[in-house]
C-alpha cells in the first residue's frame, strides 16, 4: 500500500513538472506577444494542463484498482451534456478564436459590427469590446457577430 502511495505522489509530481514544461514551452518574449496570441496561448496552455492532471488522476485511480472505464464514460457523457448546455458559450469561444486569428481585425481598428460602429478595445475568446464615438463601451458576444466592416 505504501508503494502505491509513493507512486501516486510521484505521478502527481510528474504531472506538476509537465505543466511547468508546458508553461515554459508556451512562453514567448513579451515584446513579440500580441493580445491575440496571448489569449490563444493561455487557452491552449490551460487545456493541456487540465488534460495532464486528468490523465494523472486516472492513472492513480487505476493503480489503486479502481475501474476507470465508468469515469471515462461519465466524463464523456458529462462533457457532452455540458457542451450541449453551453452551446452559446462554445459558439462564442470558437468565433473568438477565429477572430483572434483574423489578421485584419486588430485592437484599435475602427469597425462596424452588427450595426455598432466603434474602435476595437479588446478581443477575448467570448466577447469583442467596442468603444463608440459617444464613449460607450459595447460588448458583443463573438457568436453573434455576423458581419464585420473594417472602416478606414
């Protein structure tokens, strides 16, 4: 039993050090890091870190003789249910990733989005923030953006 506990601690330490390696791998000098790339890198890093810890915990449970098949099945079912329930959030995030990858769409650009004209102040995975000429901050969910006009 003590050997299993030592192995479990060792697996958790390996998981921790793997997340540190992932953080170092995704570290880029701040001067070359735009807001778009920073947001995408943070998102990718978090997904990888969660996957590393999830696999580590599953391996530990398997080592203690716990049948992990129900966990895998329930995690996929829960993932499906959460995905179905959070459809708009996922839609916003996927649209946000595509906006972040769009080279013409930058912070500081004057744009018209869904009949709102303003300067792009921030683009996150979920929302786009516009500052209008009336100094109003308009927050538009990325999933609702249908047409973007970039004004010169």
